C-alpha cells in the first residue's frame, strides 16, 4: 500500500515522549524529535529522532505514531515483520527497536526503527547485493519454528496489516488450508462487510478456496509430493515499499532496501502476487531472482499460482476501496475456476 518516504521535509523539533526515551536508553536533554509528514496509513504520522551520544556522535531513529487500537495492532505487526526479515537478511530492511504507547498520551501508539535515509537508485553501489539477490536469500531461508511447535508452520505470531486490513495469521501446517482460510475466505468476509453481500463474488471465492487452492497448492501436489517449506515473506512488496538507501547513521553505501512490511511464514511465490499486480519488477529482476530461488514444481503452473496469490490483493483492495478492484478479482477467479475448479 502507498506509504510515505522517510526523508521528507523535517519540521520544527519537539520533545520525545519518556516511554521512547526509556526504550532507546537516550538522554532527553540531547534528544529531539522532528515531524516528517504522513506515515503509511490514514491515521499515522512519522518522525525522525536525533540524539547526541556521549562520544559526540549523533544517532538517528525513525518513529511512526498513531492513535487508537488500529495503530496499536499495525505497529505490533510491523515490528515483528521487520525483525523477522532483518533476522534472515539484515541488510534488506531496518531493524525495529520496539513499539508501545506514550506515557504522556496512552492513546497514542508508536513504533521505532532504524532511520532509513532513502537515496536515488543511481546511488546504489554495484558491489552491493541486488534486491533480487536479497529477496531470494529471504525466500530460501526456512522460517523459524514457532514457540510450542516442533516444525515450521504457515502463519505468523501476531496480526499484521496489509494496508489498513488486519490479517488473521493463526498457524496452520497446510499452506493450502492457510491460504484458503486465512487469506481468501477471511478477505471475502472483510469485502462483504465493506461492500455488502455479493452472491457472484461469494460463490467464486468459495469455489476458488475449496477447489482451485487444493488443486494448485496442496502439499501432495507441490514439488513432486515433497511440498514447500515456510519462509518469511514481506507480504506487501509493491514497488513503493522498495527503494535504495542507507540503514542507520553509521554511514556506508546505499543499497536496495524494503520497508512497511506485512510479513508471514508462507510459500515464497506468495510474495510475487502483489509484485505482479502493481508491476515495477521486470523480467530481468525475476530472471535473477529465480536463478537463486527456483520456481516451485510443477513449473507449468507457476503463472497460475502467482495469479492465485495476486487475487488476494485484488480482494483486499476491494475490501478497502471498493470500485474496480472487484472486476480484477472476478476475472482472475473465473479463469482459474474454468481451468482447475470444474
């Protein structure tokens, strides 16, 4: 979803809330926070925190703030998402240091991450790993085993938000079941709540979830019956959530980075659905990526799997914005049902 860049015009400095001072262990007398415009969802704003350390150097952080339960849930999800990606590929995204509520205004929530100084694409060093290389590394690193389980699972430990939609990420051992229940049927309920009942859409989603998904995504079908291993995906990787920049204030070269993530443990190809929907990642990107992260077998169904994953984002946009996104979803489903669901 559209987000606000982190190096926007900085306005007048303000005092930082004591809860954030405590979280980051900073000196309030040498720390300021400056507004940096909007922040990725309708109710959030962004700031740059600047603190002078005892050795005379400056340390900068990036902070989002918002009011209400929606912001609280969103920031908790983004905190876990960024750190899941950062743990697998540290140079791919900023680290999150924490989230919570202001002590001076308990109704205001915050998220604090590394400051990300975005630059032009031409500033990226040719020696730095490309976005395709980093994403392939992320997608070939098995997801961690969740607490209380004995193997990697599909899902995520917290609710994450794709745009303004809080996603239900309860763990499932079956990817087909997770995608049918936690994504397609879940977002259908959101769409019906936003736009009213829609018999055609409802029946198409149900047929897709009950027939197409098992046909294309079942464990027994993928990779010759070996299934797939959950990996961390960004979850909202359109071109506006990827750029070139320097993470933190220690200096170094600019390189490809991502942000505003909505992570889960998923099939690697799930990531490609929104990437295809909004474009910005061309054939050379995918060629480089797939050399390092091969297409899942059967390769002949790859395009249809990506379309199936793109479907979720059409439905999500329809749930949030209504209008023309319905037709895109219906078109995808009719094609897939005709091919796999009858």
